[in-house]
C-alpha cells in the first residue's frame, strides 16, 4: 500500500518531543497505517538552541524554527504536534486550527476549563482532526481493564481508587522554571499535580468508570518559595504539590484520588483499582505488563463461581488477543512506556482514514480539564463541587 505523506511540525524539543518523535519513527514498523510521517521541522526557544540542534540531529528533523507561528503556518506542514509547556497549548492549538492543520496536543489540554472551551470551539469550527495525548489509556494492560469492565466482568462498581506519586521536588534546592521544572510555576503550568498527574488518572477513571458527578479536594504546598532558574529571583509557589480528592461517580460508585511529588521513594508510581459486585481489577504502572483480576461471579449469570481457585490472578498482558499486543513480539515478551505513544499515534492515523473515531479528542480532554478545575476550586473553597 502506498502511504500518504504526513509532514510533522513538532512544537517543543524536550521529554514529550522525544516520545512523540519516536512514535512517528516507529509507528509503521508495528502498525501498517495509511500515512508515512516525515519529521519536517521542530521548534525550540532562542535560549534552547543547543538542545534544539541536538534534538534535530538525533531524530533527523529536516529543519528548525525558533518562531512557532512560522512553523505552524509553513505550507509544507500537515500536522502540528504541541509538546510545549501548558501555558502555550491554547495559543498554539488556536493557531494550528486557524491554519487548518491536523493537531496533536499534550495533556493537560489547557491551563483552565475556560481556555479548553475556547480551544474546542476553534478546533470544531476549523473541523480539523485532533488528538490529546492521554497515553496511559494505551497501556495494553489498562486497555484490558477497560475491556473487562465493558464485558460486565466487574459488575456494579462500588469503588475506584487512583494513586499517582513522584518524589522529585522534595528538596528546597529544586528551582522553579526552566527545563521540566516549569511545572512548579503557576503561570507556566496552571496547576501542580492536579493538571500534571491527576489529569491522567481522571481521564483513565472516566474512560473506565464513567463521568464523575462531584468532588471534594484538599491540596497542599509544602515548599512555598523557590528560586526561579529563568529569572534568578525567589518566586512564590502557588501550584499544588500534593492533592487528594474524593469523588462520586454518576454510576453511584465512590472514588479516591491521591497525587504528590513528595512521596519519598516513588518515581512514577501510578495505580488504579476498581472493585465491583462480580469482580475487581488492579493496575500498577511499575509493572505495566500485568493486571491483577479477581473473578468472583460469572458475568452472564451473576452466580458466584464455585471452585477452590477463587483469588487474585496476576495476568501477563502480552498475548496476541490482548489490546495492541499482536502488533509487537511473541507472547511473553514485553513492551514499554514508549509504546503507549506509538499505540496512540497508530489509532489516530487509522482514524484519519476511515478508522474508528479517535478518543480522547480536545472535547473529551476539555471534560478532564473541567474535573481538574473543580478539584482545584473544591480545595480552595473547602466544599464539594458538583460537575454538570
Ligand atoms: N503524556 C504524558 O505522559 C506527559 C509526560 C510529560 C509531559 N507531558 C506534557 O507535555 C508537555 C511538555 O512537557 P515536557 O515534559 O516535554 O517538557 P520539557 O521541559 O521537557 O520540554 C518543553 C519544551 O518546550 C519548550 N519551551 C517553550 N517555552 C518554554 C518555557 N517557558 N519553559 C520551558 N520550556 C519551554 C522548550 O524548548 C522545550 O523544548 C506538557 O504539557 C506536559 O504536561 C505529558
């Protein structure tokens, strides 16, 4: 099959610039998509020229730009990939929509729900295909939990529990601003762990367990001042370092969500568990090739399965019948973090050519933003916030 060329403009050259570039390079090695991505141009700030040059050489971009508007409006760019800090997402997506480009945007979609709504309007008006990179949905084991829930194997859900923990900001010496640490500045990141980490947990939770009806949150800022590495000045820290919230889902189940960058020992520890009448499932990102599943009753009859093997089963999610896995190696061999981006890109490219509609798009990601905003508002006002 001859493939259609898809010229990529990458707006950022950091961590996500690398994961997305890798996905474009790898996607057709594993999925026979209708498109051939070409790494046409990448953008970095004036002050990031050294990093940009290295990025261009390592991934093979044909050219570089130091002005993102120029890059977006180049006639030879088909798809704009927004992998910049959060405060730039809105302007970049609006410009890309105006230019009629296909859009991929990193999470969180925006700094606030108001921004997200503006982005949805612009993208829908332009009618351009779009995707938001909530890549954890595409961990095969998490996709398998979604399948198990949809098959009725959990039954009526009672509890949903999500945890997302890191520990890299514990020292007072960690500055705010600059590469990766822009996450500590409210004007660049919007929120702290809520938008950065819990947005993933919320997206996955609503995908698996349906919409959240209301939330009650508590947030904490443990270190209230840091030196900003861009300005050299001390900066007041207002983003949430840690956040816990209670949720009630529309289906009547209860949720707890916890996230922190102060959980000593935890690097990128993300778990979810759902407990229902007929069964339960658990996932831990530190063992991403496994799920644990507790089968209590037959989903067809609702009757307890009477045998002596009842208990948690640890299932290695590497068989051809498991989500995405037939595209990789043989059963028993594992894939990793980078493959979640490859799986997402493959689904998106197929959706451009008559395949299943891609999810989440900006509209669905705006919903996640709405929940994030409700969490922050709840913590501020110390009360439950209802979500429409
Ligand atoms: N899907 C995921 O799991 C995941 C993981 C990490 C980050 N992200 C998201 O991806 C986006 C980019 O994050 P990242 O980890 O790649 O960041 P990064 O710091 O590694 O890279 C950011 C890039 O943006 C550019 N930039 C422009 N203005 C900047 C500014 N004022 N400060 C710093 N850099 C600036 C830099 O040149 C750099 O190339 C964010 O929206 C983040 O939330 C998503």
